[in-house]
């Protein structure tokens, strides 16, 4: 059977000014989406990073309390490289993240406080592609992001958060899941690709801790970026699956 070519990626809209990226771990944004963030911050858009965990279980040779400090600092440095000044850590446990009300509530609070138009998360499908299994924290995080964003719009869900001027927020237009195998949208990252590479290099302790001998950040990102770029007719691109919170416009349509 002949494998069918992937459809072209439609450009994501850029008529927005504020986004929040909510992902499971430090480094999740850097494996493909950071170059898109650099493009957007270069346009003057405000983007906040929110890490649900601190990635403290991510380095086998480093105890979690020590690892937490290292990985938080690496993430802050990496975010600054792509123009993101605000990085928050929610403190949920790394590696055993559970979908549920506490996680939904934490995400709803973030959304109500920052009032974004767009929320970015990572791929939360079961795989990244044929034979490439996703990680449990990613799947729990993405599902909770999708639901927590909707919770934030309902004043009767987690009403205890609505104090000191915090109000419900129903202004999120869409959730964009970076790197999803079902992506039908993309962002041209040709001009900011090198910045994305540098942001991944900032996670040096984590990458070294994985024991990936001869790992080349540029080579890895080029492979993914060129594949998506071909689908957009550009050199490099970042793919996103769109979950629209208004009628129409999502990849699920």
C-alpha cells in the first residue's frame, strides 16, 4: 500500500497579542516549539511560560531536590533566549503527573490570572508518530490544559479563585498543541530557527544527563523542522494541532 502524503500545513493566525504556554516539563517547549515562540515575541507578542513540574525526576544521576534547581534555572535561561521573561513553575510532581481536579484548578487559575488569547501546550496524543510513544506526563498535562482552559471560562467552576480582582476568563480563542502527529497548522520558523536551537542547547545538564552520546541539537531540530517546512513550502516550520474554543477553525473540524 502506498503511503499517503501528509496534507499541507495551514498558517496559524497571528492576530493576537498574549499567549500562555503550559507544558509538563522544562525542555518541552524547546523540542520544536521554541522557534515559533521566538517569531512571536519578535512581533511584540507577550508569552508566559508555565511548567507544571520542575522536571526533578529527569536526570538519573542527580537527586530530585538538586535536579529541580538545575532544571528550573536552565528553563529560565532558555526562555530568555526566545524572548520570554516570565516563567512559572506549578510544583506538581515530575513523572507521576495525574489528570484530575487539582491540575485542572491550577491551570484554570493560571488562565484567569494571565487572560491569554491563545494557550500553547505540547502533544498529548498517545504517540508522536508510528512507533514513537508519548510520555505519560505529556498526555495528562495536555488533557488538563484543554479542560482547565474551559473551566476558567465558567464562574461556577473553582469559584474560590475569583477573589482580589480575578475574574473568569472566556477570552481564549484556541489551544495549540505543538508537535502533534495530527497537526494541520504550522508556523514558518525559518528566520528564528537558530534561536530555537540555542534555546534547546540551554538545557545542557538535562541533555547530558540523558546519556545521549553525540546528540546534536541542530541536527535533531532540522529533521523535524524541514519535514514540517516542506508541508508549508518554507525551509523550517513548527507543526501545531488546533483545538478551537469558538465555532470552527480547529483541526478537529
